[in-house]
């Protein structure tokens, strides 16, 4: 069963329709220059993650696989196709968190590596530190067996064109279609996890770090309440601690839709920032909200139900 949902500021909080596990992915909140392609990309990523869960994999495995699929899709601002810094280079942020033990791992201002979410998983699994930055993140990645690549190989023609327009004064960063990607899931054992990956803001200064890799801001998971992945204007999301704010709202009794709406209202109102968030709670219900023109997303459940939308 596939249901195509139209978007308002939020979608409905859905009780798990007959299955024990669920996965929900997003492809970034903001304007979109290819809505059909982004919807298809989210559908594919949700299918990849649901295959992991159907095979008995964990929520952590599922969100990692889903986000890796989105990083490999050049339509999104993560991995291949990421936007460029002011210097015309790629710097990547990614993080993962698992809700049973609150384990987390992330990388930020990472030089080009094909799948930063896999490096974030390696950080989480190693367990010594939570977040590595810049050349330290690259050193960790190489020592863990990951091969670096180059900005040239990961830069798409579209990303280069937008960077050139920005430098020529023909484009504002806020007008650029975004594509930060993320996923949240609850597995058959009731464990929740979240993963998020991004190239950041077009034309960002060297070393800028957004909300994505920061635990409690762009990425958060706690089995006592659920999991969250955020997207949008990172400075505002950081200041609002948006992921933790939404999870605490569910901990206090709000359902995922209510928690998503409340957190995005905070972001829009007090922080004057735009963005979106996806949530899954400890019972397997999902919710999402956005204050932007669009945000592609897709969800899959154990019983084969699918839900997609975003425009």
C-alpha cells in the first residue's frame, strides 16, 4: 500500500499500522529544484532501510543504510552532490545516535570521503570519543580503513554552477535548494536510532559546523521517548537544541506530530529560522513538521505500508 500525502506545516502522527518496526527518512527542508527526484530518492532510501529491518537488522543499521543511500544520490546536499564552501570545496557533517545506551558518533568539517555516515558509525562503534572535526576526523577515517576522495570527484555540475552563481552575486544562500538528509527508526526490539548527514550551507566559511553532527541539535535518540533528525538553518537549530527539544516534548506526553509542530514553531518564532524535523516515538508512531516550501520524506512499516510526500 502506498499513500501519497500532501503537505501542510506537518503530517499526522501515525500509530504503527500493524507492524513492530518503522523507518522514516527526509531529504532536507527548503526549496527544491527537483521535487519528483527527491521524492523518489527518499522512497528508495526508505526501502533500503526497511530491508535491513525486515532482515532482523537494528534501527542503527537501518538508519545508516538509508542515509548512505541518500548520500549516494547527487540530488541531495550530502555526500556526492554536497554544496561547496566559500573556497569551492566540500566539507561534510554527519552523526548517528542509538537510543538504548545513548551511544553517538559524528564527524564535522570532514574533507571529502564518499560516505561520512559510515565514518560516524565507526566513531560510535569505537566509543572513545563522540565527535571528530576537520583533519582529526579525516585522520580517524583513514585509520579506520576509509579511503579519502576529492572535492572534484564528489562535486556535481549543479553544485558547481550554484557556487559560481553565488560568487557572482546572482544567488543568495537562502534561495538555494537544500538537501540535508536524515532517518529515524524503531526496530522490532523497540530500540530507536537517528542518523543525519549534510554538506552544510552553500558558500559557508571554512570550518563552519552546523547542527547535523551535534547531539541534541540535528540528531538525537533516546528509547525513553524516541528519535529525531532535523534539517534547515543550522544556526537556529543549534541554538534551539531542536532534536532534544522535540524528544523532551514526547517524553512529556506529546505525540510525534505535536512535538514536531511545537519544535518547528519554536524555531520559526523565537529563533526566526526555517527548517523541518522528523520523529519516531517509543511506540513506533511517526510525526514531522516543516516551515519551508517543501521537505521530501518517506516511511515504511513492517506490514508493508508506505507513506511518501513532501510537496
